[in-house]
C-alpha cells in the first residue's frame, strides 16, 4: 500500500475527490437512517444465534426461524425478539433457548411483551446471553491475529484468490487444500445457486449443492479447520471467504464471525439489483452484517464487477466508482476500517476495442488512487471469455499485468476455461502459472509506472471521476432509493416497496430492544 | 514443433475443378498431415513411465506416433500433458448428422426488435416453481437479470415483462396470475423429482390451464428442469420442455419463434402442434453441466 503522502499519480483534483465523498455521504445518510429505524427477520434471528441458539428440527427448519416466527405471530417484531423471549425464559416457560424454541414450534408457549421492571430484567438477561456470541466473535478475531503472527501473511501483493465450488463440502476440502498448496492465499467457497433467496440458513455439513456449496455453520467450521491444517503445513495463513448476501445476510455474517472466516462478499446493492431483494431489507440487513464484520476483523469484498457484466465496461465505468464510494460510506458508517474494504472492480472491457488495456489501467489506477489504503479486489475477465481458451489465457495474462501495475490487493485468478467448464485441475494450474509468471516478472514494475498527468491514462481517470461526481449529484437530488427504483444501477428498476423479503421488514417501535445492535454500536463486551 | 511433424504420406495435386472432398483429415501445416493437439491430465506422478502412459492414451485415440511435447507435475499425484501427432481417423463429411434446433438463436437485441416490431407490445412471461419445490435455481437462471452461463436473464430484455412468482406457488395461484397479467407464456421450473413429483406437478399445471382458458387460448406452457425428457411434451400437455444447461437466450429465442410469426403481429399459435408433440427436440444441443466459473457469486 502506498503512503498517503505520495502525490496523486493521476493528478486528481483533491477538491473533486472531496466532493465525491461528500456526495456519497449525502446519498447514503437517509438510507442509514432507515437502517437504524427498522429491523428484519434475519437481524432478529442473528441475535438469537449470537445468544447461542442453533440447530434445526427434523424438517431442517432452524430453531431460530421457529422462535422468531412465533414471536412475530404473537406479539409482532416491532419491539424485537429479545424482550418477549427472555421474558418467557424468566417466567419459566422453558429452562433454555433451545427448549423454548422447540415449544414455540409446537405452539405450546405463551409469549408477551413485558413492561416496566420485567422488561428491564428481560433486556439485561438478553444482553448477557447475546454478549456471549459477541465475545466468541472477539475470540475468533484474536485467534486469527495469533495465527497470522505465528504463520505470517502472504509474501506478495496481490493476494491470490481462488474459487472452489463442488457442491459437496467433503470434496471442497481436498480441493481447497490443493489450491492452497498450489499458491492460493485466499479460498472462496462459492455458494449453491439460489441460497441467497432462502429465508433460512441450512444446517449441518452438506453434500448437495447446485454450482456451489451451501453456506452453513458446520461447513464454515470444517473448511476453516482444513485450511488451518494446510496453513501450518505451508507456513502462511490461508484465508477463507464466503458470501454475506441474500435474505440471511446478518445470520451468515454472524456465523462467519464466530467460525473465523476471514473475508465475506458483502455488497451494498448487489442483492437489490441482481436478486430482486427488497431495498430496505437489504440496507437494514447490510448495516447489521457490516457491524458484525467490523467487529470480527473480516475483510469485505464488494461486487462492483457485476455492473460491468450487465452494462458496457467503458460507458459504465463511472457507475463502478459511484458504487465504490457508496460502499465505502456505508462500510465506514458501520465501523469498518480502510484495511477491511475490498472494494471491487473488474477487467471487463471488450478486448477488440482500441486502447482497451490503457482504459483498464486508467480505471484500475483510479480505484487505487481514490482508495489508497483499501485492499482492492480485482476481478478477471468473464464477459469476453469466449471458449477460445488460448485467447482467454492471454487476456488473463493482461489482467494479471494490470493487477501488478496498479497495485491491486486481492486478485481473483481468471481461468481460461471461464464460460466453458467449471475449472479442471489443469486449468487451475495453468492459471496459477500465469499469475506467478507475471508477479515474478514484474511485481515491482509499479514503481516505474508513472503515467504522465496529461497522458491518456490520467486524462481518462479524471474523466471517469468527473462522470461519477455528476451521477452522484443526480442520486443526491433524486434520493438513493428513487435512483435504484429508476434503474440507475445495472439497468434494473427496483422500487423500495417491492422485491423479495419485504414482508420481513419491520419499523422499530419506540421500545425496541436488541442487545446485539447495542453491543455492536457501543463496542462493548458485556 | 513443426520440424517434428510427420510428412504427409501422399502429395495430393489439386486440380482446378475438384469437387468438395467427402473425406477430410485434420490440417496442421500440410494438406493431409492429420495433425492434432490434445491436452489432458493423468492421475499419476510425473515420471518417464507417466510420459509413456500419455503416449499410450494418445495412440489409443488414433494419434500415432504420439509426440508428448510437454509433461508437468501438478502436485505429487497428477501430471499434465500436451501431445501432438497425426490422427489416423478420417472425417466422412457425407455421414455428418446434426440435430438442428427448431428455432434460430437470437441475441437480446434481436429478441427485443422482433417483439417491438412484430408484437407491438411487451411480451409477458409469468414464471414460478410449483408444488413443494423450493428450488428457484432454474427459474431464476432464466428470468433474473443475473442470468446463467454468462447470459443475462429475461428481466434484462427491455421488451419482455417478467413476473417471477418464486417458489412453492400453488397451481390455481399461477393460473390466476397468468390471467391477470395476460401472460403470453408461462415458465415453470421443477427440480425436485422424488417420486416423479416434477411430472405430476407439470401435468396438474397444464390440465389447470386447459380448464381455465378457452380451447387454443392458453398461454404457451414451458417447463424446465434437469430430470425431464425433452420429448415428453404431449404426455405432459406442455408446449416445450427444456433440459439441464438451457440458457436464457434459448428460451427467449424459442418464445419469439413460437409466439411471433414472421409478418404476423399477434402470436396466433397453432395449438394442434402441442397435442401432437412432434416438434423436434433440442437433444444433444444443450450445454450439459456447463455452469462456468462465475466469480460473481
């Protein structure tokens, strides 16, 4: 990472950069207000998970779903689950959370909203239990720091990020270990397609996924343990990534924090645009999940690359910058530090376009310059990978070169067989050779790469920033939710009163109590 | 590597007016040399013996002599090979058989243009997973903008209105919504196939549409899922079945082909076609299992 004092290599006008950030804050602030005044089914379920409730019934419906649904049916969720649940425990309806959830599933438990002293007592008891989960997250963070201290970080930047996706956790494990031995610094276990739209987190170790493996607490635990094993063998800490997105974003973030995942994909608008999840649900869930990530020391990866798969990568370059600025604002508001912001961008310009590589360098360097302390996530070409694997391999080489030249933090390894097959063993090996060749040949080339301020690259970067500021201006005028409804991003129209998961959003009542929200906001342990 | 290539056995002297040959061989750098390149991995450690094993496999493929030009260990247990050589097989062009898709594959732009100019209103598609099936993977792959296999879903098409009802939709609810929306086509996805649930659900669905609509006025009924026999349209009472690996543009192209006749502005289908179920199937044309490695979740 370059020191902040380094003169901007693109001759960006500091006033324009400041204005871009001010506008992002103005655009995001009303949404943060919404997030602070609402709760969702998944935020409440995450709270119960922090308090130690886990497991599922014989039909594999998680106990947290049963209990939250029962509270919702009997007293509503406007006040949160904490008061009715811990009041029921205090009244001896059940000796513990699990029994209470089981009784709730059977419909044989009376829930009510306590008042006065009873409410205060329930709130205190809830906080004591929920803080146990928060301390577990704190311990996981310490464990990670200890292991990194002992084993060390990867020797080079960017970190090499590889995907594993067999659908079967017991197949994923040897593949992930092999990938780490071949040089991967970060392993991402891609999720089963469709998990983002499940309104529950599956339980246990899973062997059947579609184009990916289900994110479950047990799968997280198994994979982390396997990577710990290979980390000691290799003498470097291998990181694990999953996806905090979809309808269960807060719960997945919580499980990731407890099971010591190291990175999570977590974009502010991806679910809204690409999964048609209700915007308010998304922003409420996202804020909670980012607070958890902040606490857990998890690096988030945002999803700006997705815009470039739907829109043209040159015309829509500024929408990536806008989204990065919004993701940065939302992330920092939720307590994440610069080193935790894996802001995304991608190498998706049509290679037939003249100067396509210079344009890629301009965009990548703009991101690098705007966010000097963030470990940017650099995504490989997918849109222009045609099945001509030879051409694809060359394109991936240029992608790697751009990554080295512009100092990217996390490099997702491109496969020449993108859009042909899920990567074979040999595809992965060739792809890693490609990365290693480039890193070995020119890892230090960044020092020598100073595009002149009046040259093509710097001029293009300033133009994209200018367009980003214009778009941010419009978004501030229109309101972010309206802009999303009007199809400003990724060409999708997503109104705030539609989309999946809307019926799981609740405006907080004045007596709303959620100890997880309080503990995260205060940074408290108890 | 050309130095190592074999010289062609017989020099063919082309005459001015040769007919197109029916027998051809692969071409390296000389007509008739039959040269091919293949690469593969064997689950054995790299050694002299492993290279011999690679040559043997290539021989069995008809490559003789086999030039193992590259062998590299990939971890302790695998070896990757690149092999060049002349293949003994001939291609008989007169015996080439291709199963043609019954409809041309259109780009999103072409689909939009066809709908705009010939239907003159937006094409309405209602989609759902019916019965107890909660696997919206298939329907989402086709309908959501995120799409599948590098293609955007139908939501991305500006001239198509998509109503995706999601999982566990009841058949009467689906019929009602299709009527409300004046659906041109109904897309149903079925993944769960325990005790043939996908077949019963589909038959229940098609029967309900026939009951609710006047004869010949039902929307185009399309089902998809990994366990369907694509030729069973008549049996299930639907217009089209799509199998594993179907992409959004295939579905969109099919809808345009079937609903919008060239020149005709409304989609007056011949419903008789459905009853006979004689349409050609896509057998062999789908991208089996090619989900790609999308790094974008």
